[in-house]
């Protein structure tokens, strides 16, 4: 009886463990960052619906100096969807035919691999599929974009630089997951500059405060004006008298977005340059209202990689870091 009771206890523990970790047996996602597979047969691929699905996934990512697609997409027929291909990080599976019982677009996470983003599209014919894709374009792109960011966020959350994380917390009262390979470039009472440097590239983060002046404090004009003033004073270039500034000849994208901890954040995307030098690249800036300090806290990331035109994945790393912004609640 004792042996039976012991065996039942072991089985109970194993069963409970499996329930609390449903994805523990699944492989890690395969494929490089930004890679996507669309599974649809050739007949569907050649229709307007198939071309539309392709077009929205390879549309240019905004805020980059050269055009780069949102995703690196490959289209394969259903017969080629092997067990290995099923582990890819981003997959769209398209089923078109009269045998389809329920039309629609369905979103799944972690189906065949951990942190996998999977979309299934069911339609009775190409016209119905085209309508579904048209109606859900933003949702489709947003789902996979968010999945890319969340994978990076998960990584940075477990591999952050504790010294820099503490420094940001003590200076601005906010928490951010600063990657482990970043180092401090400059520290002042209202400004911190950190970066990850290699022989050919740079990935940088800056956090600073600007005055909240009431109505208009979150306008594009005010934020860019304050950005240029701050960069001129705080971020010198490599040559005498040079400094970072905004490239105003390039469109600046302005959005009001929701983050996990702030429902009213302003995001700016554009290009930076060095006044008096030839350096430049993309930047992302997020503006948060700190009511207690009556300030706007700016969290900003930039990338510099002149030898390679591909900067999409670098910018996505910056996004993941910036989205980790969270005000630290004071203990009562």
C-alpha cells in the first residue's frame, strides 16, 4: 500500500507539472528574426487574394533609411509543410476551398513551438479570402510585429544589465530592461546615454526629461524641438563642433500608442544625423507624462550600421527595450 501511495504521489506531481508548463515539451522557434512562412498552394498564390497577403507582409517598415520589408517571406505549398517547417517563428496557413466549414482568420500562439505566432485563414474561395485579408490587414501585421517584439522582450527580461537598470531606476523612477551588453556613455542629473558598440555598428539608448508645458507638450513640433536642443547639448559627434540632431528632410512618423504600462504614449520614428559629419541612421523616441514630476520622460533608441543596409532587426531590438518602460510605484 505504501508503494502504491508513493507511486500515486509521483504521478500526481508529474501531472500537475505538465499542466502548469504546457509548452515545456515544445521546441524553440526556428528561423531568423523577421522570417515568415506562408503556406498556400500555387493556385491560391496566383490569385489577387494571395498577392494581397504577400504584399502586406513585405510592405516597407516605416522609419528606415532604405526600404526593408516588414518580414522576409517565403511561400510554400501545403505538401512542403514538414515537421521542421512547423517550428518556424511566424507562419500563415491558408485553406481555400468549398470544403471549408467556417470562414475566418484565427490567431494562435505557441502551437508547434514556443513563442510561435501562427495565423490560419479559412475561405471558401479567393474572393472571400481577399475580403478577409483586406478587412484584417492591420490586425495581421500587428499580430506578427508584436510577436517579434515579445520574443525580444522575453530575452532582455532575463539578460538585462543590472547596474544600468538600477541607474535608470534611481535617476528617473522607471524600470527598463537594458541589455546586458550595453555600457554607460554619459550620465547627468536629467540625462543618461547608454550604448552597445562594435567595430562596425552602434545601438544606443538615451533617457532624458523635458518640461511639461501644458497643452501642446506632446505635439510633434514641441517634442522634436526639445529633442534637437537636448541632442545638441548632450550628444557630440566624432569631429570638432559636430552633434546629433534630427534629419528633418525625412518624414517623421507620429503615433499615439498603448504600451503595457502607459495607455497614452507618443512614439516618434525618423532619422537622425550628425550635424557637421556624415553619420546617421534611424531612431525611435517615446514620450511619457510623469505627472508627479510635472515632466515628460523621453526614452529613445538609435542605430548606426553604415556597412549594412539592413537595420530592421536592430530597430526591433530598440522597440522591445523601449516597450519595457514601467514607472516604479512608490511604497505607501
